[in-house]
C-alpha cells in the first residue's frame, strides 16, 4: 500500500504567518474598543448596550486566545524545516501579553465623556470605527482561511470557520443596535438618532448611549 503524503500539512509560508499576525492585531484592536465601550459613561446608562459590548468583548477574548494558540502551533510547524532557517515574519509575540493586560487596566483606553461637538470622540463615531475594523477583520479571516485550506492546516481551518461564524453574529448584533452608524452622512446620522430616541421612548427605554 502506497503512502499518500498529499494529506499531510504543508509548511507555512511567510505570507500565511503575516496574515495570522495581522488578524491577531485586529482582534486585539476590536477587544480594546469593546472594552472601552463597556466603561463609557454614555453607554453605562443603557443596560442593553452594556450587555452587547460585554458579550462582544468576551467573545473576542476567546477568539484571541484561540488565534494565539494556532499561531504558536503554525510557528512550531515552521521550525521543522530541514534547514531551520527563520521565516521573515513580523509576528509580535507581545500581542497576547498586551491583550492579557487590557482586562486589568481599569482606565486604559477609556473614551472621555465629551460634548457631542467633539465628533471624533463620540460614542457614535467610535461605533462607526468598530464597524470598519469588523469589516477588515472579516476580510482577514477569509484570507487566513484560504491560506489554511491551501496548506492543509485542518485544525486552524476549523478554528477560523468558528471565528468567522462568531464574528458574523457579533456584527449582526452591532448592526441591529447601531446600524445607522455605518452611514457617512452627518445629517442622516442626526435624523436617525432622533428617530431611535423617539422609538425607544415609546417602548419606555432610555438611550443615553446615543449622543445628545
């Protein structure tokens, strides 16, 4: 019986390692944003928003640990090369260490409770930034999945598929609550916020998480 070596995983390429490292950095950036939202004075007045951002942060924390473990496994595989030559990759091993320290830093990265005229620091504008990073994160996930499938890294492929599903669910929840933040029209944003406040008031819900 002839041994079939085609099913064995291939050695990772520098591009694959770079893609994974970029993915981990984006996940850390999203984690920081959702952690910040949890502690923002304008968000804390709305229980539903706090619950949303808390679940997003917890979900990302699990994904970050998974991605870090998979990156370590891929790096270990790369060390089995016969020539033992290091691959030129910009992997920063401090990424996970930085993530671990985020949860303990009570004041790190908190958005100040500013006046609505300071658009760049408003909850509304930061949610729009979160949407942009989520879109980038989704693109990076699919790039990494494509590389994992080509290199026959089955466990990494499975983990990435699970993260893609959870990321899609997270984006859907964010879209349901803050979908109007995707618009670049300041006028549209203002009208939509007023409509959201009106509908929330009809249901007896206060929305201090929306800039007044």
